[in-house]
């Protein structure tokens, strides 16, 4: 009885095995493969290398051209990657006539009017998106110095902003 059961089970396994190819029944077999390799997104971003900031602020144009192969739900994102001041604060610095280092904060006003600002000793600007694009175009943000009653006059304040540029998920 056990031998018959084993033989029946063995035949069941042999006959029930999927994907078996019997040489006596087929001369050849094939598998069709498909692989789609999408093109990587490409784009050109133009950002001014220097800007002279006016007391009431200055417009800064960022232009993106040759946008190709963005997938649905993607955008070219331009962010604050950092600054040359400690904690990546939005701060310019300069020396007064007595050689004392002076600082001047500034903020970034996005095209929609919202602001990117620094808080003392905190890197809140880093990683913040300034503008984004899904097609060729130019967008303008505004760099606004924070000139107040304690701002030392007669000083040339300088600093730099480093941009992060990447393809990101659109919100």
C-alpha cells in the first residue's frame, strides 16, 4: 500500500510540475524579455554668479532651460544648500573702518511671497526650496537685506549662497 501511495504521489508531482519541457514533445522553447530603460532627466540651470543687493532688496532670476525627461510628479528643485556664514545663516559680513567685523542678515522672498529667514545660530534656511520648475522658464526671488537702526553704515557686506539643484518629487 505504501509503495502504491508513493508511486501515485511521485506521478502526481511529475505530472503536476509546471513549466516542464519534454524534449519528445517540443523542439525548442523561448522566453520573451522586455526591459524599458528610461532616459535620465536633463536640464540646464542659470543662476547669477554675483548680485549687488540694494537697500530695499534685489530681484534674482533663476532660469531653467532644456528640461527633458522629467517623469510625472517630478520637478527641478532649487534649494538653499548653504552659505559661507556659520550655521548656514543668511548673513553677510564686512569690516568697518576700525577693523571690527560687522554682520547684516538678509532674507529670501520666494515668488509666492513666502520668506526664508535665519534664526540666530540655527540653520533653518538650509534645504528650503527657493523655486522649482517642471518646464523651461524663469522665476524670480528677492534677496532683502535686514537693515535696521543698529546696522553699521559705511560697510561693504559680502557673503555667498550655495544652491542645491536636483530632481525632486513634486508636491
